[in-house]
C-alpha cells in the first residue's frame, strides 16, 4: 500500500516552553499531552490526528542544527491551510513573530517559509484544487517564483478551499 500523507513530525528542541508557545501562539496548535519539562504533543486546530507535532526538549546547550550546511538532515516540514485567507492571516502572524523567512509560488502550491525558535524551518501552504489546475500549469510543472498572495487571492478567491493533499494530478490519470 502506498503512503498517503505525513501523520506527524517529532522535533528535538532546546527550550520546550518556548517552542510550545510558538506553535500555539503563531500556528494555533494545542497541547494534547505533555510530559512537563521533557516533551509535548500538539495537534493542529482542524486536525483529527492524535497529534501532529511532538516536541522533545534536549536542553539549551544543544547545538543549532547544521542540516544543509555541510551536513545531511531534514530541510523543512510543510503544513496545509484550507484557504488563501488563512495563508494571508498566517503570513501576518509569522511576520509579527519575526519568523517569516520567505514565500514562493510553486504553480500548484502557494507557500510561506518560516523558522521556529530553534531555527527549524517549516512551510505553510495552500494547494490549488484539482479542478483549477489548468493544462498550462500542468505543463509548467513545479516552479518557484515570487508569491503574489494578493494576486492569487484575486485569481482564486479568498475563501476557496485548497486541494487538501492534491497538488499534482494522480498518477493514475
């Protein structure tokens, strides 16, 4: 059976309280289970998963991740939002938290990139619904250009529900 989607991610963090506060305050996660001072398991607001993110404290003396700088490791995680309105709202929250580090239009995906308190990068994206993927978009394939979020909202609508796990045509099509 093929894998369908990522169920949860687990991160090692320096300060558990700071990381929990960031994911709660900025991204709207909630704690579903906590081992005080050691670990926290968080769930995204609209999720039906037991948890979407596990955070394990390893202490403030831990070195910053060097992944991508002469060392292998995870580049980023990506979470989906339902609407471009939500993406715009999160852009403001990430900016206010000084966590926003970039934004890109990948054709079928409109994405924001940010870093948590430990510098762990993540993506928040809206996926173009399958019925709005035109032949021109299909032919272009994955691209990376500047994200014009206001232009995307004007084109697709502020409240259009995203493709929820669909950013490319199914392999069987």
